[in-house]
C-alpha cells in the first residue's frame, strides 16, 4: 500500500464549536512524506502593538503529531512548540479529531490544511461532512509506501475504570465499550473488524458528538461551546435526546467514540497493525495510547 494525497483543493466551512464563529478550512494536496500539516493563518492574534504580532499575518505550521498535543480536554488541540514566552497560549488549532479521523480512514497520509482561526468547524458534530469533502477532492496515489507499525506484544494502559488494551493483529481492528448511567446510553459496545474507508463512511462517520444539557450550560457560562447546538451535537437531558430527529443509531454514542479514537490515532503518523480494545476511553487516554505506540515505534526502528 502506498501513500496518498488528494487530487485537488477543497474547502469546508461551518461554525467553530467554541468560538461560535464561521470557520473555513482549505484542504490541499501535499507532497509525499510531508504528512498531515495544519497551516494557521493570522494565528498571532495580536493587536498590532505587542511583541509577537509579527506572527499575525504569517503562516504557522502545526503537524498532526502526538508531540504537538496541547490539550486533551473535551477535544484534541494541537499547538506549536516553543513560543510565545509571555504566558499567552501558543498558536493552536482545536477540535481536529473528526477531520483527522476522516483523513485517516480514507487512507490519506499527506495533506495541507489551511485554517484561518483556531479551530476546525464542528459541522454536524460527525465526521461525515469531512468524508464527503475528501471524496469530492479525489485521491492520488504517491510513490512511497504507507507507514505501518506492527505491534509485537500486548500492552495495557489503565486509569481507574478506563483502559485500553492493545494486541498484535494483521490490520487495525477496534473494539470500544462505554458505560453511561443514562437511560438512552447505558452500556454500548462496537467492534470494527477491519477499519477501512467504506466501513468508516457507512458505520462510523455519521455518528455525532454528544453532550448533556447541564454541561452545555456550564460550558456556555465559561465562554465555551458557543457554537454548540442541536445542529452540531446530540444533546441529552436527564431523560432523553433533545434533538427533534432523534438518534442516527441507538448506539450512536459509542460509534462516535470510535471517530474520536481514529482521529487521535492519526497523530501516530503510521497505521498500527493491532487490535485496540478501549473501555470508557476519552481523548486523554487515547493520547496516552498514541504516545506509547509512538515510543514503541521509535525504539523499534532504532534496533
Ligand atoms: Zn468527537
């Protein structure tokens, strides 16, 4: 299997979940071995007066790399490293995981993603709009093999009742279980025997992110999730689902967790040949998994 990029540029636009502002991203073909790179435009966010404002009109590159994870809280945020030194947050890009999941599942390794602003649009809360955009951009096979990482022995990461177990396998296989004390969720479990573009598009990508009404209210008070609404997420109150159209599947919740996992796996820069079994995961645990895979991959390639 060789690396791929897209055939022509494509634009995706929608609301940013946290800012509530219109965000536009442009996906562009990229050369072989260049990886997935976010290009932040106007990322200095300065007022033109202070130090660091020279970055304002510049382009800052942030590779989709596990070493660039800046925050694992509620979403995956990537940032530059090394500056500024005055305590302001570094140029960053939030909510990358649904887009990265679509890129990974469609087996695209090289892509330039230009963003004006600091988050990827939330779209309908799922990965499907990104799958549709990438499909419309076409696909070009490139002249170098795709990177794969063969997991040689099982290992486990645990945090209280949350865990990820990894076992050697012929290809990428995913099992995911969640348990929520809520009448519409409860225990849900899904298994993907072989993650490929078709299975992802049909069984996983349409699953939307979800949140609870009391959390949404608290986030809004904190100035977050301004763009969050029934158009961008499944919202639950104590009894049920508030969205008029209901759920896309009764187990839409656990299917969405698979999107989050796949998007975080894209930060490895290689396809792990492993069976990944997650129990009650979240971005923080996913990132610990990818860090562990990355360490094993790096040590393995040295020997
Ligand atoms: Zn998500």
